[in-house]
C-alpha cells in the first residue's frame, strides 16, 4: 500500500496535463488557415501534429532551437500540403491563436483548487513564452499558480538538469523531497524528474505501457486521482 505523503511543491507540466493541448492545437491551426485566407482540410491537423511532434523531440535532444521550431514546422507543413504562404506569418498567427485557447483537462480546475490549500503549484513547460503566458492569463487556474518556468524564457528545456536547476532557484530552492513532478511526457517530465532525483507522477490517460527502466513514483489516469495520493 502506498503511504500518503505531503509535497510542499507540485510542479505540473502544462500541455496535455493541465491544458487540453490537442483541442487547442486543432482550433488554433484551423483558425490560422482561415485568418490567412488559406484553404483548410481536416487532414492537415494529422500532418501538422506529426511534423510538430518530431521537432519537439529534436528540441528535447538539443538538436534545434525553439526559434527554428517556430517556423520550421510551418515550412514542412506547407511543403507537405503543397500550399504557398509565409511560414513566419503562419507561425505568428498560430501562436496568437494558441495563446487564447485555455481549455483545461477534465478535473484540472477542481484538483488545483483543492491542492492549493496545502501545496504551492508551479508550471514547468517546454512551450513557447507567448503561448504559455497567454493561455495562463486567459485561464481559470491562473490564480492557483505561484510560478511558471518556460523553456523558451530560460534557454533550456526539460529533461535537461539545467532546466530543473533554474526551476529550483525560481521556487526558492526547496528540498528535492518536497517536490513532485506531474506530467504526461515520459521523455521530458518523467525522465527529467527521475534523473534529477525527484518524485514523479505520470499522467497516463491513454493507459500507455509503463517502461520498466523508468522508476516512476506514481501513475494516474485522471487528474482527480491526485487528491487520493496526498495527505
């Protein structure tokens, strides 16, 4: 039986952990095409997601920068769908659209509203500054969040130790045992937390296979399960 523990700091990932990124992505992409008077087809979303996912993986491996990622995904998308437009203009329009999409994952408001009574809450994200700060400002959870650490602002991304070094500085240098990392990504959230010596909680709504070589502390399928883990 798992003994319940108190964590003074809860560090949440943003995309697809607190914010419904998949929904926001679909809305923002469609609205971007419309805002630029470009024809849009539903199949474009899958193409974009495949391209975007590959580029974010490259970012985690430090193979590209976020400045390149911002426009390169639209260069590749336009090539794939055989349309002509400015990738930089598309990037700007897309970021503007994404920054106002503040839909939350089911249970996020209720869970943070409860957890904030006993723990401080931070967001740790590899996302873009304009998107993450814009969405948080538009969201109903903004007053629950004590700190937000964004990779684009600090120049390093999860899972690298330098990201967590800065996160610790920004949150007042708590003991490692006082911090729990909560996120959906095995490669950035869970791997980064484990490598840094932190307890981790994998948000796994799709019931994906848990890797044997990654000692995750907790695993949940719904955010509300967090309320059962802690004192």
